[in-house]
C-alpha cells in the first residue's frame, strides 16, 4: 500500500485495512479508505469536477482525510488543512479537496444543483460513506449546502445539493447544526458581530447534511455581552 507524502521529515504508517495513520511533523493525520478499497492503487480515478479528498479537522486529536479517488497523471490530492484554491467548505471544520484549482468566480447559482453525492448509508441512516462527490461550481464560505434531493435504495445513497447564501441572523436566533461526533457546525446564517454560534440545546435530533447523516445539536447566536445583542 503506497502513500505519497511531501515535505515531511518523519513518516510512520499504521494500517488496519480501513485507516492508515501518517505520523509526521508538524502534524498527524489518518487516511480513511472505504470498504473494498485497500489503498491508493485500488481507488477509482477522479473524473472532472470530482472531489478527491474530504478533510475533517478534529479537536484534541489527529485529523481524518477520507480518500475518494486518485488524481490523474499520478498527482497527489491535497490533504493539508491549508485553505487554498484547491479547497471548498463542507462546514466550518470540514473541507473538500480537488485535483485541479477551483474557480472562485464561478459562484453557484440559486436553486441550481451544485453538488451530487453518491455512496452508501447504513440501515439506521447514521453512517454515511461517500463514494463520489461531484461539484460543478464554487460555494463560498458565506454560503451553505442545502439538500435539494435524496434517495435511498438498498443502502445506496444519492443526494443533490444547492449552494445557498447565508442571511444575517439576530442574537439568540438559531444559526446552525452541530455534529454530535466531530462538533463541526453547518451554519444556516451569519451571527452579528460580537456573537458566537454555539450549541445550546442538549436534545439531539437526526438530520441530513452535506456528507453527513446522523444526530446534531441546534446552535444559536450567543452575544458576548449586552452591548453585542442585536435583534
């Protein structure tokens, strides 16, 4: 099983068949392969507009890079947490990586399909594995992914998303959904200056989001002090 890594001083690989850990300086990362994929050689070849990696930044532990496909001509799919012109947001701590530079001027049009996800999902709909993620336009940080359509047949998953612009929300207003596992946030609106979008409810609810299906916690705009309150 081969992993191509650049600019690192020390590399130690630990593999259990589905996760491969690259221990290095200055940071560690886990490479995740879906079932049936044993390494780089068995990954499918990326097609135009396909994301090649999904990067999940985690608190207190190593990041996860979920491998989707191999870039053409043996090029390495970007996998660092640098937000460059090969990167697009999933949520505030998860990112898509592409073989070719994305075009920030090609902003997604309202109500038009911007991304298509194909993969598989567990019977309880709480374990989603992406096989292919195709994005045909640029979804900026100030936008969010909105479910347009989803189908499940024999655990096969098909989802379509559009890219919608976040509106401004007021203090104490609902602003997003926080994943119960990684604590990353799918924003729905932008909190005012002096407010943070943080989880308040303890009750979990199940939802369908971009590259995630499972329990979430509602988050609300929380002002730092009275002078930061906006309605």
